C-alpha cells in the first residue's frame, strides 16, 4: 500500500482510544483488518480504550444498550448453532434424545438469562415495565418458535 492510500493511523488511534466507536466500526470506517489494528495497538502501546462514564446521566444507559444488543446477537448465534447441529444430525440420522435435550437446556438457559437481564433493566418506570411486558411476549414467541423448530426436526428425522 503506498503512502497516499495508507490508513490514517493517528485518526484510527484516536478513535480507538476514545472508546466511542466499536472496533468493528473503526475497522470498517478506515478499511483495515481487526488484526492490523490490534497488532498496531500492541506494537505502539496505545492507551486502553476509554470506557463510558457511568456517573454521567447522558451515557449511563449506553453500556446497558450495548450489552443487551450483544446478548441478543449471542443468543441468535447460539440458536443458529443449535439449529445447524440438529439439522446436521437429522440429515445423518444421528439425532439422539440426549442431543435434543442438551439443545433444549441450552436454549432454556439462554432465555432465563435474557429474562433476568430484562428484570434488571426495568425498574419502577412505567415505560420500562411496558418494555418488560413486550419482551416477555417476545420471549414466549421465541420459546414457541424454538419448540416448533425442534419438533419439526424430530419429524424430519423420523421420515
């Protein structure tokens, strides 16, 4: 890469150390690989990323929103992993009751964690309570969809 097309490492460092943008966002903005950023950070001993000031009312909810979003992404990935595993086992006629039970327990644990997260997120705020009730409906829908998927996979295995 020539000098004219090289990334602006000073700007990247400033963005990284400020902690305002995610590492993925910085990498996309400056068109660099994550590993390149981390190698440069380690080599040049950049300062740790600033964390959001929890005492500042304007940013207090930011980390919670980010954490909730990350949890939803992890939940979605876990569900996809379980589905693909069950589909793979069903295709090879290897789906056992044990693996289906393990998948159901994993999903149940994820849903309980999500419910706990929503409990912690809501307080006496009426709007928060409404969000909690909506989330509960979403969770019930998620449970039903998962039960339907597992039942469908079981039927496909039997056929």
